[in-house]
């Protein structure tokens, strides 16, 4: 069954890794795809490749990390395909930097690549989807931003921001018939990866993105699906049951220490 027959999908960061695997899988499932990548030559080559798989694809050479660039991306989809049904923001941050070693220029590049693109393209696409009262948005967050990781401070901060964007947008856009979900991939593609790296490939992640982008996902929104090789999981933010001070007064630090176990106890 072709899950995206006649659907129009914009895929940012499509030139490599998860974006490329997702674009290929979407083409096999009948999607018409607007390919976006920071390297216009890579985007053009991928569009040609997808055409060879029997799909219909065009490339967009602009940079969608600004409001104007994001609007141009959506306008390209409207002019080429008449609409947009699916957005996949698939760019990732792979830098390994500790907090004490973080370079400001590297940080700004990472923010532009992942967070700015995710935010502004989500905004531009949501405006188009709102008019049609349907659509699916799939963002890419990361394990670093959800659980933390040593030496991944920029990736953790930025992917955590994408998580917040996904949750907020899912609440806002649900009344317009638009679902907003995210995938948190664990992929090993670098030299020196362990022998089991072939079990943690972009091809393991792409079907999860396809599910979130298809009608099989139903009305589910605000999901964050972890994809670590053959293991899938769902992330949720948990709040403890909490404790209200009987006097309704202000907690002192000493009282917080005394009652911490009940304050922090999780709901069952």
C-alpha cells in the first residue's frame, strides 16, 4: 500500500542521512516531493534520483532558515504541486562540543541549521495548511535534548528547543486539523562507530517518519517517537504529583528538604 499517494511533501535537510532515506521512502509511497538542502547541488541530484525511483520531485535552492526563505520554500511547493500536505524537518546537529569548549560561531551555525529552519518552515507551512484544514508536520529532535549527553551541549540545547516547538505547535494547530509530531533518532554513521552500527541506520528511522506523515497515524499529535535501531519508544514529559503547603504560604528551603520525597513522588 502506497501511504502518500498524491500527497505533497516538503523535506528539509533532505540531502543526507535521515532526510535522504526519508525522501527515498516517500517517493516509493507515491509522494510528490519538494527537496530542500543547504547544498543546492545535492538537492538537485536527489530530486533527479527520486524521479528515477518513479516519484515526482523538484528541488529548491534557497535557504529556509529565515522567514522569507521559509515562505519561498512553501511558495515553491504551491507553484509546482498546488499545495503542501506534509512537512518533514530532517536536519540534525552532529557537533560534539562540551559546554566549556563551545565555540560561538559553531553554535550560531547549528541554531540556524536546525532550530531556525524548523521554526520558520513550520510557521510558513502551518499558514498554508490552516487554509486547507489538514496537514502533517514531522520535526526532528534528539536523544541529547531529551535525556542529555556528555559533549553534546549544542545538540542538546537545540533539539530540546525543537521538542518545545513541537509540543507548542501541536496544541496550537490541532484545531486547524494539523498534526505536529517529532522523531528522536539515534543513528550511527561516522567512522569508528561500533560493529553494530549497521543496526542504527537512517533506513531504520525513515519508516517512523512515514508513519507520522501518513493517515495511519490518525489524529495523534504532540508525539515524540524515539527510534534507536530496531527499538522504538515514546517520550513524555512527566511532572511529579507535587505537594501543596497546608498553610498556602511560602516554602522555606528547610521545608523543601523535609518534604522533598513527597514533592518529587511521581504519579502512578
